[in-house]
C-alpha cells in the first residue's frame, strides 16, 4: 500500500505517555509548538483538534526552512493553526543533540508514518490505551511543501491541501459527533 493512499490507519505506537518535555515553545508568531507527543496528545484531547506533526531537519533542511518562511510564518496559517490543530515539531537535526527520549519518540513516529523525506506533515489523532498507556494513532493524511503553488501564495495551496485532509476526518475524531 502506497503512503499517499493511506487515509486512515491505526498504529499502536511503542511510546509510553510519561512526558519528558516541559511546555510548548512559543514561536515569534505566537504559535505553540510541542515537541512531546504526550503533551500534544493532552492538548488534542482537550481541544478535539488533530495533531499537526511536522517532521523537519531544523539545522540542515532547506525545504523545511522554506516551508516555515513561506507558509508557517504567514497570518493565514497562524490563524488556521490556532483554530484547527495542535502543532508538534518532530526534529531530526544533524548539528545539535536532542535528549535521548526525544530522539526515540521522533524516530518511532518517523517509522510509524514511514517518513522518508523532509519536510513532511502528518495530521492525526491519538487515543491512549487504558491498559498499556501507549498511544494509538489514527492518521488522517499527509502533505509537505506545496509544490506548484503560486509564488508568494504558498500558504494558500498548503492550507487547501491541509483542509482537504481534515475534511476526510470522521466526525467522531474531531469531536463533532453527537453523543
């Protein structure tokens, strides 16, 4: 099965929920970026918003920097992100050393989503197994740098692609289902 054809899947991730990061980092744009999946999971459950997993190479990936500059720093993305998703940065730096727990978490997620290139963005929900305390992932879909976008309007194509993924989310996952 091709990665681009995956709409929904559930994967039991071998990461326990105990947290190792303190709080989400605030970007200059005022966005909260989590690095700890457990913290992003808590925020996602509280807000009924999916997690926006940004796989990046922060200190070497030129396309990642391009995505950040041409999409993530734009007012339309900032407004969208604050209303629609919980941001999670999954970094794979070459020059700096991440804490071992963070490296393991990021590598597990990279393997679970079969990420082979950067930047890659996955939208997903998590659910904690009450017995094992591990997180199950329900993937909605993925995107990356908006290829073919009009120069200077990359955020428009990126947001259209992301919204198309969110539109496929089951109502129960988004908290919109009647109970």
